[in-house]
C-alpha cells in the first residue's frame, strides 16, 4: 500500500487568533446556570453556542432534570403535529431531541479542490490569485459562526482545524507542481504579490512554497493572526467590565445573521476589516424599560442626526443628509437582523412602533416599519405554503411607507402631527416644487413633543 509522505502543517490554530487568557471563565458558570433554569429561549442559546469545556455538560444536565421540565422544553421546540410522536420517546431520547433542535446543523466540510494547471497559458497571475482567494473563501463559509465563537475563546474547533489543513493541502499541491514545472515559479512569485491583499491563509501557503524553492529570495509572510478580524471583536465582548452571558448570547445570535451577510453571502471576502459587533438597536431595545422609553431614546438620537440640517443641505446634498439616509438604512437592516435572530422580540418591536408614532419620530418609525416588512417578507417566503406571513402591523402603519403620490399618507401625517421627519418625501418635494417645500418642512419640523 502506498503511504504518502507526511507534511508538517503550515498553521497552528492557537496562533491564528489574538492571545486570549481569562483567569476566570465566568461565562461557563453562567451557561450552566442557564441550563438549570426554565427559559427555553435562553437554554437554546446556551446550547447553540456551547461555551463549555466539557461538550457533554448540556446532555448531563438535562438527563438529571425531572421529566416534566424536559417535556415542557421539548413541547416548545416541536410543531403541534409532532407532539404525538414525542410522547412515545424515553427520557434520554427526549434529551437528545432537545439538544438536536437547539444546535445548528453544520455545513458539510469539503476538501481543497483548486489545483495548479500546467500549460494553461491564458491564466494570469491575478486570475490565479482570485481563484485561490475564492477557494479559500469557500472553505471559510463552511465554518459555522458558533464554531468561530468557541474558537475565539480558546475552545477546540474541528471545522477551523479542517480549514487550516486544506490550506496546507494547497501548499503541498503547489509545491509538487512547481517542482515538476520550475519554469512557472516566476508566475507564482507574481501570484504571491496579488495575494497580499487577499486570503492570508492562501497567501501564506504560496509564500511557504516559494520559500521552499527559492529560500531567502522570498520575503516571509506577516505574522498577524489570520482570524484576528473576527476573533478580536468576539474576545472583546467577553472582556467587558460587567458582562452578562444572557446579553452576550443575544448579541451573538444577531451577529450570526450579520456574519452571513458580511462573509457568506458575498462575492468578495474582506479578510482584514474587523467584524462589526456594535448592535446599537439591540442594545437600545433590550435596555429600554418600556416602548415609550425606547421611543424617547430614539428621538434623542435622531434629533442629533438632524442637527445642522438646513435648506442648503437640500440644495447641495452634503454630509448631514447623507448621514440621515445611511442611518435610516442601517436601522432598517438592524431591525431585520434582530427579528431574524430573536423572533421573540418582534412583539415588543411592534409596540415600540406604536410609541414612536406617539412621539412623532417618523425617521425611526419608517425605518423600523421597513425592517419589519423585510422580516415579514423573508418569513413568508421561507415557510411552507400552508403557513401565512406573520401579522406585523396595522395597515395604517404600512401606509406610511406607501410611495404612492410621493408618500402622501406620510406627508399628511407629518403635516397634521409634526415631528422628526422621514426625509425622502421632503427631498422629492423640493425637487418638484423648490424652496416652498423646504419652508413647509422647516416650519413643521420640531422636537418630539413627549421627550423629557
């Protein structure tokens, strides 16, 4: 039997994240407490991210809980038509079913499938670099976000180890190829240059190969941890002065949605820009004591965005108008992210919409309505046809975003009950009617009446 030669790995998992040492891993105790509590949503999140040294701890904890608690948990996780089936399961089987339903299914791992092709004269150095970057990105998308969280905190992560092994495989494939066709080394020297702004893992594999063939003529790769862009922000979450695992797990659930948008559903991977974990909307929402408290907070924020808005801002759209538009879009997306990750918050968000109308904050009101609409559409198209889209808001709220006659329903509401404006219709009014439209806007625009 042929035994392939052994090659040392180019990568060490522990070296690909920033150093992280916590004398007391406080979150493990909090996670265990959550497993013995009765909030199924918190239990689901604790199991999903699995921040335990011993992966069997959730199983052990549930096996030691009484039958009525396990039955109650499982009944909240299954569809009504499944309940007859689960009644026939043993206690241990019910525990396994709970664990299965609380964990995300991992994507199938794949082996490295890009190979250097000799004689392909149409392939340019930049084309090869792009192919290597795309292949590296493909393998990155197979790492679940939950696994990256555990890895960032120092736990073992098999999918990360596999990812690194595949880049060692790239090194081996390329080394064999260039040993057989040394005339192509010059081409791959140029490939290396194009990879410097692309996948650091593919870049390191190519550099190691070229250094094996040309020694000191090739500059060594940077020693920056390859996963720093995502591990660093995750680690910072757990270093907060007064951390709460319950809050952090909510942030991580929403971040998992953002992670897919930023790194999975994208054509071009950014390997250096830090992953954004600042979730201002979620923080304001969960910190509020009531919908009206949330609405007042948003009014204060939005009025700050509008500071400096003048008639000149519309004549020559500048940073103030652009920022207002940007914040509107970001808020809409943030609402969609939160609803997707934490659907139990949808009801409270709907109540906040009612409060925003009370304080006449049309900027946040319309952005949040738009986010709820995005979520409603996504949900209605991702469930079986026998289900209907969830009821989101009364029709009169939806009308505020009806673009007919330049958002006539919104403009009537704003004229009758002035407040913090939704700028899009006003800009169109200015484009159609000139200065009189702006005079009307600034005549009606005022702080929200219920702010204190």
